[in-house]
C-alpha cells in the first residue's frame, strides 16, 4: 500500500462488509464509520448525501456509480475501480487511493484537499472546479487529462506527468516546471506567467 502523507497510518476499522452486492442500490443518507468494505459491488449505485468516515474499501467496484453531496472522509481505497464514476460536490478530504483505476471518472467541484493519489493514472479522468489543496499527487500520470479550474495550492506534484493536459484556470503555484512534465499542456496567459516566474525569469513588456 502506498504511504499516506507524513507517514500517517490509516484509521482502524471496527466492522466489515464483505462481498456484498449493492449493484444499483440507492445509498442516499446512509452513514458508515470505520467500516471495512471488501469486494463490494457498487456498480451503478447512487447516493445523495451519504457519509463514509474513516472507512476502508478494498477491491470494490464503483463503476458507473453517481455520488452527489456525498462525503468520504479520511477513507482508504485499495484496488478499487471507478470506471465512469461521477462525483459532484463531494468531500473526500484526507482520503487515500492505492492501485485504483479511474478511467473516464468525472469529478465536478467538491473538496478533495489532503487526498493521496501518488502515482495514480488520471489520463482519462476529468476534474473541474475541485479543491485539491495539499493533495499528494507525486508521480501523478495525467497526460491528456482535463484538470480545469482546480485549487492545487501547496499540492505535491514532484515527477507528475501533466503533458497534454488541459490545465486552464487551475492554480499552478505549486507546479515546478523543472520536476513536472508539461509538454503540450494547455494553460492560459496568467498561468504561463506563473510558470515562467517559477523558473526565475522576469516577464516585462518590450520597451519601445
């Protein structure tokens, strides 16, 4: 399992749900605390306002699931699939992802601060308007991804691959062009100035 930021141990769990079939279930309003979900099928599940606190998800399937105003707080996801999953206005503060797949996952707005996604492959994912303050994105593979209007302030992006990604409108103050692959990435003028300044260059108008 990938290490959490600052070496913090994952929360212990007090109960377990194993191999449950929650295909297409409506989880709206449910609350779970320190539960280990193992091999649970959440394909096409929906939830509005469900709250999972310090839970562990191992080898679970979230394919085609839809989550709105839900919270996964300080949870741990290991070996889970999020194919075409949608998260709208959700909170995943402090959660950790290890060996998960995110093909065609869509995240709109929401708070993903302090999330751990080291080495994650988000090349086919879309994040828009999401808060990712101080997220661990070390070694992130997001070539060609859509990562627009994100708050990436103080995020860890060392060795991340953002080549060809659409980064327009995102806070790139934590991006060091010397350690992040940016070839072909789409940025706006303000972002270009930030990146150039990070390299120690001074941007000035041409004197007449």
